[in-house]
């Protein structure tokens, strides 16, 4: 595989890490046989129970055949998440070639700050991100690695999502997220993302001023700095939505509020309004009011309503017009 190391010093350090991991497992390893690239998976956590254990177990089932590290970045949990992770590590329930680490990321609140703190703790030259309440597929890490180390020279890749399996439905065909919501550059969500460390550092990491939309902001800044974006279609994450309609509305309302802020930040770089898309969404909401008695339509309607009303709130706060 093509290497993404930046210097001989990086290569030696990563090779030493590979040797340590294999030595811990009682296996023989060498730089020539193991390679030197290291992937760091960062999972931000804030009160991750009860779903955190599902994600940890999914990460333990990764079939990745090279050493990698798992950074659990705790953002100040008070629900027992830290104890769960400590027991999970002490019981050696990790994947065979995985080195786990729990780090205190509570100095600054927010998922962006937690991810940045996790990255500062990590050693990998490739950084992967997922969330504590989702579930990664067994081949997730392999697929992200393959997308970044093929011949396309990508710096940033986003995986795809199954929105059905964890939300009361059957597993659905994997689809990308955040690709067509904005009339600007493509982007992915930080719950299924991988980036070269060099590109991450060049972009300055995730914006800690943003609690929502920071992943799209990050993807756009990487591309505007010259990084290449691509999709890892086989890197599938089962995405979990809030079970109650009220929580679902609040979540999508916060997503909607981030749109005007992203527009304000990037309109000078070419971000545009999509009046047609907004009009179609509002029309769909009006036409489907009589159908909200059906469970599937009701959730879709609440999701779209939250997004649109959040956009209005964000326009007021950011003092821009971005419906």
C-alpha cells in the first residue's frame, strides 16, 4: 500500500509502535513485514450509556490486519461511561491488533473539542472518526484505509450510513450523508470520516466554536486548502436516531440551525443559497400534513420540519438569508 508518512522519523516511530503492539500480543513483527502506517480511531464520548458498549463491541470486531489505536476521548461524562471503557480495556476486549487508550478530553465542552483532544493524544498518520452511539460494520476500518491508500491520492474520505437497522426498521441500503444538502462542496459527517493527519493539521482540526455542523465546516476547509475528498462506499456505519419525536425534532432543528452559519462562513468561498431545494422541502411538508398519522411519514415529517424551522432560527441568529 502507498505510504502516507511525512518523514523518516515518522516512519521509524510508527514502526516502533507496530512492534510494541505485536510484542504485547506475543507475536513477532518487523518493519518489513508489518509496514509502518498507523491509523488512529477517535471516538468522542459524553454520557455515552447505554449505547457506548455496542460501539465498543463493534470496534472490537474490526477485521483490520494492521496495528491501529483506539482513542476514547471522554468529554466529561458523569453516567459511568468512563468506568465502562476502563473495564472494557482491562478485560482486553479489543480487536487483536488494537491498542486502546482512554483520554480526558473534558477541558473544553463539545464534540469538536473532544475529537481535537483525541487527535492530540494519537500517534497515527491517518485519523478516523466515529460516534459513541452508532455501530460500525466489521469492514469499516479496512474500507476507510483502502480508500485513502489507493491510487487516487485522496486526503479525506467519508463513509456511508445505514439509517434503518438501529431505528426500528430493517437494514437499509447504505447512503452517503451531507453530500447534497448544500449548494457547495461535498462533505461527510464526523461519525464516519477518515483524514490524513497532514490534511487535518493543515486545516487546523475541527472548529471548537461550532457544536453542530463542525464536520461539514472541517470537510470544506480541507478541500479549500487543496485536499481531495472522496467516498468510501463500503465503510458502513449504522446510524442511530433519537427514538422520541421530540428528541428527533430537537436534533434536526440543531442541524438546520448550522446551515446559515456554514453559509455565512463560506459564502466568500462560493457557498450559495438553494432556493429551489428549500421550496421543494416546504412544499413536501405542506402536502404531507394529512399523512403524518402514519408512523414512517410522521418521523420523516418531523425530521424535515425540524431542519426547516432550524434554518429559520439560524438565519435570525446569523443575520443571513439561507432558507
